[in-house]
C-alpha cells in the first residue's frame, strides 16, 4: 500500500451511526492526515492537501467483516457451485459434467446442504464416476466434505463410505494444496479478493482461515496482498507458533505493516446446524444419524477452559464458535472461569438468560445475519419451536450485548450490506420476515458493521466509505429497507484505508 496522503474530502454529509448521534444539517469537510481524521468542519483551508470533491455524498466509517475464511473465499470463484443442488444424484451429475469438461483436473465443489436430501451422500456414488481425479465437495456450512476415494487417499484420510466432518475435516482442509497444487490462493488472488471487498466499502477483515499463519501473511503482504486491514486468528493447532513468535492480540504481524495484526485464539466448541452437530439443550427433531441427539461438543468443559486460560496467558482474546444453545452456555462458563475477553462466534441459538450473561461478562456477539436466510427452513425442521431464539439480535441489543457482524464467507457472501439487510428484514424471498420481533434497525445494523466506531469524527482512523445515497434514508417498510441496504454495495463512491484510497469506481472504469 502507498503512503498515507494529506487529503481533504470536500462537502460530505455525515451519517449518524449510533442512536443519539448529532450530525450537521449541511455538508462538512474532512481532513485526513497521517492515517487519521484530523478535522471535521465546514470550509476547511486546503493547506496543501489533495482535494476530493464529494459533492454532498454521504460518509460512514469503513465497514468490517468480522468473520471470514479468506483463503476459502478467495478460492470459491473457481469452485463448482453446488448451492442449488437438491439431491446427491444431482450433485453427482454436476461432478460428471465438470469431469467431462475438464477430465484432467480435480473437482472442488462448494455449497451443498444435504440435510434435506432424500439420500445421504456416500463415497461410492462419486467413485462410480470412474475418475482418477480427486473430488472434494465441501458442504455449505464448511463443516464437512464429501470425497471420493482418490481424494481420501490424497489427503491421507482413512477410507470410509460417509463424509469427513468437523475437526477431521478442518485439519484435512489445510492439506488441500496437495490436491490442487497451485491452489488459487496466491498473493495476486488475495489482492483481487481484497479489491472486491473494498468495492463494497470494506476496510478490514478478521481472517479465520483453517490453515496458515503469520509467516504466510508476511509473504502475501510483501507480494502486494496488503490493501485492507487484517486481523489473523489462530486455532489451537497454531498456538505454539504464536507463542514462539511472542504475538499478542493487537500486535503487528511480523513482516507486515501496522494494518495487519494478530487477532484472537479461535476455538470451535461445537458443530453446525446442518450436520446436526451444534450442541443443543434439547434434542434435534428426527433421527440422530451420528448418535448424538443433542449434537455434541468438540471439547470437554475442562478442555475448553484450559485452552482459553492458555490464550489469556499469552495475551490473546478468544473467539469461541458456539452455534447451539448448550454450546453458548458452556462457552460463557469458560469465559467466566478464565476471565479472558473475546467473542462468541455465531451464537445462532441462544437462551435469554445466556444473552444477559454475555452482557454481564462483556462478551461480544460476533454474528452472521445472512445465515438466517439459508437456515430458516432447516431451523424450523430440526429445531421446531425454537425459531424465536435463533439469531436473537433484538434480545442482544436490548440486553446490552455488543454486536459485531460478518459473513463467515464463503458460507455466506462477503457483503456487509447483505448482512445488514438480513438483520433488518429477516427474509430473502416473498415470505414474511422470520421472527421479526428479533429484527434490528438499519442504524443498529450499520453500527454493528464499523468495528465499534461511531459517526465519523476527528481522531478516528481515516478508514472511510463515501456513498452515493444515505444508507439510513427512511423507507416505507422493512422490506423496502432491506432492498435499500442490499443495493448500497453498488453505490460505493470511494473507500479509504488509513487515508489511502483503495477503491475508486471512476478509476476502475477506465
């Protein structure tokens, strides 16, 4: 990234990010210097600054996606899209078509959700295609994959007839390069992903990729994948490397600029809804194919607390994946026992008393509202009578929990405007909103998307988004508000990170 410039944004309209924030009725100027907002006032002297005329456009703090698997998202455009598939047989046909087109290449698919399929996906279905190429089909929740025998052998996995799931899959994912060779996640590919995010107004990402570490990021950064702010999480398997490097949450990653910093210790404490492995207080409806009617944890309470205690001793915050309500309870117990700070990632099904505990403990709810668009029907089928406690964003804000929103890309699209629209409207089709009593306002959704900042003010980092329309313009209905927010990604007129312009639609068009 180039050096931060002395810049003057002329005639911008401030958007009130938080309830009660007062903003001027008329446009103001913003002076950006040394990577920060230095002044906010009308009619500022130029004082040698480069000028950008905003002509009355609206400005908000830069948007963050607080939960991304950046390597997987970068790869997703090259993968076979299985999201529309409604049966194992249909998926096999799509794989057959891809192999017929490119017989000498492995098939990496993404996005199928087999919970409602009439048959279970099994290895022999893919083996029957007779290909000597690895076939790896990753489910839409990212928690399991359906492989052929060639892929199982290539990834050094025990042979089986069923899918590879949970921790075994997360570990195997890091070895995908042995299947793909040049796997499409080089620095140039990461740079393109960052450019696409910047075009939506994104200035920062928290990367929860399963593989890699700070040395990988140093190589990417040096090679030009340095456009946005980044927080790199580590999993328990990488904790020794983090300890050896002496990295604490917030430290600059070695070999990178101060835009790239150490993030949290990530613990996956339970599974997912679609695999029936999210750990719940009540059993799932229907059969329990894995033998756990309530889902199951990935660690005992003692093991979870020990991991968090080790993270705290290293100076790390924690990000605990907890989708089921029983997992949320256990995660809060571990937070309380260790005193570590951090987030609960997902918090998809919660009890009201646990929401209040989150507020009392100061634990942030890192949520991905766009998941409710995909999981609505599955939730009603597997968690009947519990939909009022799914994606309980209204409870969280009313009880004083801080929200931080993200996508979990590639599980959902890396698009903060989509996440905001889902949080406000809670439907993606012509049906009525799903439990609208848990909806939040557009202003609250925006506040949960800007990394804790309020209305743009002097002293803020110069991470800004210039918009052709007011994202909080009053609309006639929740549906209209949702539509308005979803369209804001096409109305980004400029994005700045630390005072450097990282997206200019006019330059992109030339």
